[in-house]
């Protein structure tokens, strides 16, 4: 017991006293949050922690300029921030991602870790807040309510940029496939039934267009995230934050992040209204819808290989069964689909949390942060892996595509402009009934000369606008 007591230090707050591990860089506020919120088992997203630390560094540098408190304290806090940004002490951020209090527990976790590291740098003992105080120094002129939304915007911008790059790369790969398979004729399908002929390349071109829209929407989404409410403190009025502090903070955050951040002209708005995050999440949902459709199409077109469509071959990346020898599953397309589903589900969480805000603050910001940042991360990882381990290696079975097209009666549609709809319908029916290609039925019926039939069925005729052969 005596040994245990020596391994603990005692801290006090307005609610009373708590024993804290002597070696811990967090303090009593974090300890209480750990007791209150053992919910998900997941720590706060590291991107948010890093962004909060960036805000704290900007604040310390600002106070160094303003001489708010002794320079050695500000310098020690800056060094503590740099230590964490270098990847140290990350295990000290122990609060659960799902927490009450609008993110106060996360903010205090950061404040306490930075204060204790600064204390250590100044030669003090962890927990001796007479040297560096989590609130009087690290959190000086701040509130969770302006620090947390600002940090969330910074974290989201970085991830949006990465995701936009991932979609750009996927778009380019799909465009390469469009060119690679431009001369492979295949059967188009509507409502899963045979439709007009197309090229395999045209299919990939349509996917590329959808992804291009997602890329552009995400690129533009950053503009909405740039407006920050730092300096607004608790409700956006700016109490306890001098005007010089706010302007210095904005400039320093621009320098530290490299982002075009701008101070809100009405900080009360971004303090209480979370619609910007709903907008970004909605764009992620739209992108996920396209990914879910694309990955599903690839799985369908590659189905079989003997018992399905078998028009595409997706790269084999792992064995598909523990009981069926030789089976290979489209796991990369499946992974992409389930990642898209998760993002769509997260969008619902962001929407409900944003709508749940009341009056001058939204208490559910931690759920918004956890859901939005997770969506950005998993979508980025999924898109990059999908492109690298699936889309780049896709092959088209031209013979299978031709076989399915030739055995379909849809080619009769190409002759409507020459023999009319009714006669084309009869040709299609006969082809289906007798199991013959449309071309053979037309030749046997002598409805058109051989040369004209071949001209109409030319690749460049039946996959382009206009009436084939005219």
C-alpha cells in the first residue's frame, strides 16, 4: 500500500480530490473524464488531438508576443506542443471519443498533458501547476467552444485534401481503363436486362465522370471549413480574449497549418451552428454512393467466373474460401462497398448531432468529430486501396463480352432506322426463339444487303450518337 501511495500524486478541483498516477502527464480533469465516459473503447481521433495541439501552440506563441505571462512558460508550452506533434506522449490522451460536455474533456486532456510536459521541461515535478497551469497558461484566452471547433476544422481540411487527391488518382486510373478498353464491344444492361451495345471503355468512362464530380465537390468543401471562431471563447462574444490575441491567433494558425483560415466575422455562428460539418459529411455520403455503385458493378460484371457474367477479371489478392479450393472473391470491391456503407451511416450521426445543438452551443460536437474524421479517414484508405489493388489490375474478357452480345437479340435495335420497329421486333423474337445471332437472322431473311448489315453493326456505328449506318 505504501508503494502504491508513492506511485500516486494528489490533485484537487472544484469537485474534490483524486489520486493521479505519478508518471501521468494528464491530470484530474482527464481522470474524471476517464471515469465518466468508458463508452466506445476508442480514444479521440489523433488528427483532432494534433490539431488541438496546433491551436495551443499558436496560443502560446501569441502570448509570447503579447507578453501575457512569462516568456519561459510560453516557450516551454511551445516545446511541449512540438514534442507531441513529433509523436511523443500520445498514450496520454486517454479520454473516450464519445463524451459529454461538447469536447471539454478532450480540451482539458490536451491542456493537462501540455502543462505537465512544460513543467517537466522547466525542471518541475508533474502536477506542480504553480509552474505551468492547464487553464491559466495553456488555455489562456480560450474556451473549449472556440478551440474545439477550430481544431476540428483544421483536422478536417487536412483529411479532405488527402481524400481529394485519392479521388483524383482513382479518376485517372478509370480514365486509363476507358482508353484501354475502348475497342471492346459488350452488352449494356438496364434493370439487369439486356440493353443496347456499348464498349467496355465507355462503362469505365461513366465511372470516371462520377468520381470526377466527387473530387471537385470535396475540393470545394474546404472553403466552408476555413472559417474559424477562435477568439470567440464560450459563446462567440469573445469575452476574455483581447482583439490582438484573436488576430495574432488567426495569422499564426495560417502559418502553422498552411491553410487559408479566416476569422469568422460573427463567431457566435460557428460556435453554435454545425451545418458546415453536415455539408462536408453529405459530400462524403454522395461520394460513397458512387463508390458503392461502382464497386457493386465491378463485382457483378466479374461474377462467376463460370456461373456469372464473367466479363471482367478483378485482381486476385487472397484465397476466397476455407472449404472451396481455388475460389477467389472480389474482396477489394467488397471492402470499398462496406467502407462506403459506414460513411453513409456516419452521415446520419453527424446530421442528428448537428441538429441536436441548443441555443449558443452544440453539446454533441464529439460525435460530429468522431464520425466526420472517421469517414474522411476510412474513405481515403478505402479509395487508395481500391484503386491500387483492384481497379488498376482489372482485365476485360473480350471473348466473353462478344459472346454475350452476339447471343442477345438487342442488336436488332440497330436496324430500326432501316427496317422499322415492327420488323426489328420480329427479328429480335426470331433470334431469341431460334438461338441465332441477329446478324444471321437478317442474312437468312435477306432484309438488307450483307455490306449494309456489317456497316450498321460496326463498332463506331452502334456505340455512337445517331442512326447506325446512316
